[in-house]
C-alpha cells in the first residue's frame, strides 16, 4: 500500500493507464480542514477511499484520463439540537475528467456532466478526497434521537399508544363476558 505522502504526488496519467483500483486510507488527523469539523479531541477516525483511473475518448476522439473516486469517513460532528457529539458517516462518489489547462476547464465546464480537473504531474489525491468530504458534510448534523431526549420521547410514545389503541386486555375481557 502507498504511504499517505505518495497519495499526494500521483501521476494521474499512470493511474489512468493502469486502470487498477487504488485503495487507500488516511488518518483523519492528516486532513486538517476536515479534522477541524470534528468535535475537538475526537478526530481520531480513518478516511477510506478508492480511486479508479481510466482512459476515455473525448468528443474530439482524443484519449484523456478520467478518475472515479469514492471516499468515506465516520466523523464525530456536533449535534445541532443537543450539542453532543454525533457519529456521522460522510461519503461521496464522483467522476472527474482531466483537462490540460485552466482555460480548457473553464471553456468546457458548462457543457460537462462530470467535474473537470486540470492535469498536473504530481496530483494530490488526498486533497481532492478532503475537498469532496468537506462538500459532503451535512449542513445540520443531528442525532436521530438525542441521548438527552430518550426518556422524554419514550414516555411520550407510551402515552400516545395508550390513547390511540384500546387495551388488548380490555378486549379479552369483553369476549369473555358472555360466557360468564
Ligand atoms: Zn443530539
């Protein structure tokens, strides 16, 4: 497996020509912009990613590198309801096409479904993974049920169930009545 620093200096063309999935992982703490989003002291998770390069023909029939990139992390975010940490799975799955220059990227961006990146001899894959995870962060992370709410909501549920549904024992008692 490549070390984290090798993931920061990839040859995209070589990756695309190999067309073999590259699996990697990186401690969350090594992606400082993303780690900043985690609850302080709880940024000890791992980021996992998989990159698959390929060469595809563009509209002009020229072979250009593409990259399929997936990544995920389980990160402790601050719950916006109770302010306690909430473990959140953040993930993305995207495709990128490489172009030769910023100008080409700007010129083609509007017509393209896929995201465009400018090819560079030493491509920083970890930076792209970090960018994508930052964009995939939930705007307002929340517990499905906040830990502090559990008692209260259980009591509410019992109360509502009791009000709506007839007591099964009451029904049983009705059935028995004629026989007695
Ligand atoms: Zn909460």
